[in-house]
C-alpha cells in the first residue's frame, strides 16, 4: 500500500496529519514516541526503526549486546547526508537487542537502527509496517522480519482485532481515540520545512539568468534580454563541471550593468521549477508575450482534482503552492491554492520490487495490448486494488480481466434480445443499487476498484437469466458504468444494444424508490472474525442488533461464557463483539 510515507524525506516539506503513538520499552522504563500518518496500520507494525541520530540510541548502545556493531554503524551513518541515506537502494541496519511493545497488540517488536530513517522527520522513529510500505517490506525481506497485512483490497481493516471490517479512513480516527483512552496515543501534525536547492549541474533545465562580474558582483540578466536560451552542446555530461561551462562562447558575455567581462551562471534550474507552475501555462500555451493571461487562468483554474505519482505529488507539487501564492500577491492570479484536491497513486510492483527501468522489471504494455486489448490493461490496473496503494503486476491478473470482458460481451449480447421494460424486480433493483454504489465510490470516495467489483456482481446476476424482466435495463446499466474503465468495448456493446454514442449519454441516476429495503444481511464477528450472517431489519437500533448478534447460536458457541468487553456496530453492515 502506498501511503504518505512515515520516513520519506520527500515529505519533510509539507504538513502531515497523523498521530503520535507511544511504544513502551520495558527494559529502559521509557516510552518511545512514534509519529505516523497511518495509525490504521498499527496492528501490522512488526518492528520499530530509529534514526542513527535519535537521542535514545546512546542509551541503547550502552546496554546492547551488539554495542560494538551498533556504535560503528551509527558512526558511519551519521557521516552520510540524509538524502543519500534515504535514497540508498540497499537497506542496512543493526538490531539493538531491545524490544518495544506495540500499543495495539501488546506484543513486543524488535527495535532496529537504520539510516533510511531521518531525525528530521517526526520523532526520528517509525513503526515499520512491511505489509503496506515498500521500504519496510524491503527491510523486512532483507532481515527476515515478519510481514502482516492489515488492510484488504477493499481498503478495510483485517487482522486488526475489534477494528476489523472498518474502512481505513474511519479506522484512523477510531484507533487513535481508542489509544487516547489508554494514554498511548494522540492526534498530531508534523511539519518540517527545508531549504530548497534548485540548481543542478545539468544541461536540460531552465538557465539561471545571472551574470557574475568582477566589478559589479552578481547581476541579474535584464528583462528585455530574457529568456536566456540553452546553447547547442555536443556533450551533455558534466565532467567535473556543469555541461554549459564547456560552451565558452555562451559562457562569457558582457556584464549587463558595466559592460565589462562577465560569466554566466552555468547551473540550470531543477525540473521542480517547471513542474511547479506548468498547469498555469496549459490554459494559454501559445502566448509569446507573457506566461499566461490572468483572465484565462482565473476562468479555468484552480484545478478541481489533481492526480499524480507519489514522488511528484508529495515533492514537486508542494512548491506549486508557493508559486501560486507569490503569483497571487503579484496580481497575476486571482486564487491562492493551485488544486482543490490532490490524490496520488501507489507504486506498481513486480516480483516484490517496484517496477522501474533501472531494475529491468518493466513490462511493455504494447505487447499486452496486442494480446488482451487496452481496455483489459486499464481495467486490470484499476481493479488490482485501491489506487492509492501499491499493486502487484501479474499477467494472470490481466488474463482474468480478459475473461470477464469476454463474459460481459456474451451476456450483454444475450440480454440485447430481451424485451424492453421491466419497471421492477430483482434485476432492476440490483441495477439501481449498482448505480448508487458506483456513483458514490467514484464521486464521493474517489475509489476505483470497488465500482468494478460492483459491476461484476451485476453482470453475474444478469448472467443467471439474461432474458429475465429488467435484463435489458441491467445490461445497459452495466455497459454505462464500465464505460470509464473500458470505453472501447462499452461503445461496441452500446451499439449492440441498439444505441449510439455512449460517451454523449448522461451518467445513470439511481431511482431512490428502488433502493429502499426493509432488511439487510447483518454480518456478526467475534474478535474480528465472521461467525454468522443473519437478516436484520433496517429499523432495528444498535441495541437490537447487538442483541440479535449475541442470540446467534454460532456466536454463543464462540463466546462460551466469555465477557463481551466491547460491541462495535457499523449500521447496516456488521456487529463485532470483542471478548
């Protein structure tokens, strides 16, 4: 699962909302504060990691059975820059010989010192959740540490005691409140702003418009001489100095102020500079008199929803806020925030590692598109799990999606011959329930995998009797809802149903009358494990649902006279009895 990384230096520059949790170190009789943005993953924390600079490390070294090894590791780690440490491909570390108590499970977990954790972030200590974090996973694999998954493909908690079944977003608050009652946690915000070094010794980049003069010092290039253009160079490699420094004709220019001998700045700006405001240029790309016209950017922007990769979203785009605020104060923009909402997706993994060209584990999409079609690839990527979590790439998964699309084609074509109409019945009700679910998941929750699962369920129901009343409506609904994911096959199926230009049709709207139900399936759990399912009335109170749960013979067999310490009720879904 890709998450706001609890030890990623790219995130030092932005405020992070999370929690400070206390891990008890019994041998030292102290609490270890840990900041995390994902308290919902606490039950999956299988070890702790301290930055080498952490103040507790000295105390651990004094009493550690690995004192010599630990002391030498700390010395070597502190000699490296933080960025170098965090970016290292190979993870290193030393076990301290001490354990901290996970405040959720009560289990002791080992404390390590590793240089991929930086003191500048949070408390300088992290809870490692290898089941849902790439760096932690790599570390756990290297040192043989346990891996526990605590969030399923639907974004709900598992293996998390009384919190099983809760959506991750809800579980964050619930777990922090629970720990707060025990004095083991509290909500917290971490914010550490660093200086931004944006010069690079590269050719590709925006030239820095500065001339150095022996008489005048640092002199900006006059506005009428902008922009400074990159010269043609034969070799882009630095060779101990910036590539631009090798172009003598471009490098040596008269000082704009005194006319004497001057030397241009040979460094270029990092691409962060471009990525901080490019979206403003998009609305006025052909303007050769100014970056953009204010009336155009004020009309089209700010961006409603920005979707980007984790590195880009948590690093580059922070600076876009700075740029926009400055441009606003200069009167060039009428707004102060660049994006209304920001979302970043997770990594694509293959064979347990992040897919990347440098690792040679990239799968070429062209060949797969030839075999399965672009719709299948798109559908597979979005169905593999929540978009903000890592996904494991397997060709078997694409084959499964390919089978679903072929089944969709067959069933919809069978239903195309069904009689029009069908104002009621199970299929019509299922279709409207699917519309409501998909619309809410995509629109409000911004979740993309569960809508696909909902459409699959509708297709399964339709497949049982493609000629039943309401079958044609169910088929049209399935095609309409799958269209954002699989536009090509959806358009073809829409034609098979006797219509044209699905992309011009409005989004389906659920009939509220069809959504009204008198009963629902109540899932009953004991300590997070499902023990029974019963029909319950939608009008029953929480007390009634708890009573129904405790009255179940299957549940009573699990309770076996044990005291119920807590009953968690998720209205319309489940009761979890904690004993």
